């Protein structure tokens, strides 16, 4: 079983922000496309370590994690099996899984 | 040769306290730039300066200078304490006027000079933090909360504020997607104020533009109702948490702007187009302006003790 760990603060940026690459260099779109999707594709499990950054905004988090369903075709169930998010902040953890579940529902109901 | 025009800066440089006077002053700047007239800002009468007045003025000055069409300079105020504040807020260096007062080592108020950019840059929150607290330890969760709110306001400026051509009278590359940030630590009131502004089309006009292009007839009907004021649309956007695009996963940004004061306490105020809105302790109050604000100004005032441990901020 292959496991890949991505530390956002050291592997990507201490200042993640924004949804699309068009508005900034450390966007959710770029992190998902260049880091998270390749890691999920080539490993059995991916651990994303969230701590160590200055903060997160909802645009970044939704585009990164909700975007896995929207753009990469994963289901929430598949992500629960393959993806682990690590943080000391329970609210951050809950927010990410909320975006995943909301997008999963949206995709299943054909609302997107 | 055209003589420069003199604009008198209002006595209270605060967009909420003296809205009409400040907005009229701000409006004159792009109007003069468009006719290639240089400007002298007369600070003689100014007696009070707040971050929420200083930042839109700094933005208008930089936009005017960035247009390359004119010069902008200014006079010293007659009130020495105001001169010190303008100096600390960075106005004289912005206007190319020499600073006559040395910076104070320890002051009741510490200004964060305006910072600007045109992409979603989270680094600005670290710069803001460093300017105020230096190497002191701030409360980690508080900075995360501020980061979420400030960066969402910046993202809104970059992504949505300039969607309509000609949104600002000075249509230069310098202004497009641009945001500004400043702030003030007030140790006597034990508060931390920070402001984000842009010179875009404003939240109410953004909501209208997005709804008209969304194809959602019920929203188009809502926003095009002539009885619907800018304050209704601003409140709608802020209370509901977003710009109501047709995409269900969008529109979470304004909720995070609001959550800063839900988590840290204090007050949020937004001025945009013909509307002002204040939010504190879960309650909103709105204001209708007769002179519009160019773009959007977002101001948070939070208790200093929620951001930095008391012994550090003494």
C-alpha cells in the first residue's frame, strides 16, 4: 500500500488563497490540480497536513476538496477511503468534509 | 498650462462618520484625472482621520497617479496631531511631500500603512501582522480568522469587483483587480481595525450584473425590482453569504468576511455604492447613501485582546 503525505505549508505555500489560478499563485485550483489529484491517482492513500499555514479561506478549501468531485470525478465515499486530512483544528476538518459532502450531493442530484 | 485643482479634504476623514463629504471628495479625484488636471489635496481642515477614510483616499490617489495623466500632491494640515497621523498612515510619502515629524517610538495608535496588490495574496496578512506586532506572538486562531476574512475580501476584489467595463472612471491597467489594505491598533480603546477596499463596481452592482447574466428569472426579477435599493442587495449578499451565482458551491466568501466578528467579537462595516451596512453580534443595520461609494470598503474592528495577549500589546 502506497501512502503519500502532502504538507501544504512546506510543499505548497504558507499563504493558500482563492479559488482559481487566474486570481493568484496559491489557489485551490492549482493545489488540487498539481498536487492533490496526481497524488490521489498514483497512491492508495493521501494524507494532507493542513497546519502550519497562516490561514485558509473557504474559496481555497472548497475549490481544493469540493473540486475533487467536480473536476476529478471522485465520490465522497471514494475520498473517505483514499484521503485523510490532518489538522488540530476540528472546525477546519469539518468544513472540508462538509464541502466534499455538499459537492457529492450536488453532483448526485445533477445540480451542478 | 492648466492650473492644478484644489480639493478640500473633509474635516472628518471617515467614510461612515462623514459619508457625503468624504464621497464627494473622493469622486472629484477621478473626474479631474479624466480631464488631465493635476490635483492638490488640501488637508488644512482635517481634524480626524480613521483607517476607513484614509484607505479609500490612498486608493484614489494611487489610482490617479497610476493613470499617468496627472500629478497629485497635498498640503500639511494645520493640526499637528493630524499631521502626525497622516505621516504615520503614509500619506506624505504617497503624495511626495516630505515628512516633517519623526516617527514615535511608542504611540497610543499604531498605523498600518496601506498595502496594495492585484492578485489573491495571502502574504498581505503576514505583512499586516508583522507591521503591528513585530515578533510578538499573536493568537494563532485569531490570525487564522483574520486571514480568512481579509483574503476573502481581497479575492472578491480580484475576482468580482471589476467585472463591468468602466467600473471605475480611471480605467487603467493599474486599477484593474486592485485592492488596498490598511489598519490601526488603538491601544487606548484596545481595538484593532483593518480595512480592505477596491475601486470596482461595488457589491450591489456586482449582484445585479451576475443575476442578470445567470438566467435565473426569479433572481433577475428580484434585483431588477425598482424598489430594491442598494442597501437591500448589500444586506442580501452579506446575510445570505454570497453573490448568488447559479453555482451552488459558490458564494461562501462574504460569510467568512462576517465570521471574523462572529469569532473575535467587534464590528464589521461595509460601504458599497449607495449602501452602508454594519454587522455586530449577529445583527445587521443598513444605511442608504445619497452619494455613492466607488467600489467597496470593508472595515473590521475587533478587540485587541482577542488578537494578541494583553502583556504583549501593552
